[in-house]
């Protein structure tokens, strides 16, 4: 990750929060995203870093789904051959 140039790393927590709120899907209730924690842990991240973190977070459910579908496909082929 690239450090933020010129600007103190502790500055602009509101900008980081706004990026997380814009880039991540809104969650409600118990599944609400801990934006304060995300902002704290992303201190020193550039906008590109935050974008990449959000993209990776969004891809995790798709990767899990693809894994399950591959397992079901394998199971189906075994059952069909029997």
C-alpha cells in the first residue's frame, strides 16, 4: 500500500468514512457495518487502498458461492454417474 503523500496520516477520517459508506453496500440491524472501526484501522490508507479493500470485501461472498456451486456440481456428477 502506498502511504498518503504530504498529508498527516491521522487527517481526513471523515473522508475515509465517506468512501466506506459509498463503496460498501448498506447493512441494517445487527449486520450494520462498523464504520468507526473501519476508519480507525484504515488510518494512512490512500483512496486507492480503501477502494481495493472494499472491492475485496465485496468479492468474498461471490467466492464462497462459487466454491459451494463447484462442490454441488461435483456431487451432482458423482450421483448422476452412479
